[in-house]
């Protein structure tokens, strides 16, 4: 009977190393009073869920807006420093009218 320790195969050693190094993703807390700098004109619930989950993990506040006049005014009628950092449009979203809203949201 051989009592020497067996050497692990390379695949077993790699799997053990990956298991030791894996850490579950953590979410970063977002302040409730933080300004919203990313606005999304997306109505598709699948994409909303994916974007929301990614933003939560990164600690970024994202707001999903409709194409109504109040939300458009919120984006266009503000000072340059308060403008959104990113605006995401679904070009198939007819309610937001992206082809008319995009030129309005650009800085002058």
C-alpha cells in the first residue's frame, strides 16, 4: 500500500484556485439624495431590469423616464453643470420621440 500523498491533476488544482479566489459580487450603496446623472428612455422591462441591476452593483443612480414633456423639460431646461452625464435612448420607443429629443438635449 502506497501512503505517499497524491499530486493533484492540473484541472483539479485550477478549480481549487478559482474557488478560493472567487468572491461574490457586492453592491455599492447609493445615497438617496444623490443626483441622477443617467437617464434612460427605455420601456422594455427586460432591459430595464438588466440596467437597474448593473447600476445597483456599481453604485450608480439611474432613472427611467417616459417621453412626456415634464421629463424632457427636466433634461433640457437645466444649467450646463446639472445636465445628465448619459442619456440612453431606445430608438424603437415611439413615445420618447428620440429623433426630435436628441438634438434638444445636446449642449449649445
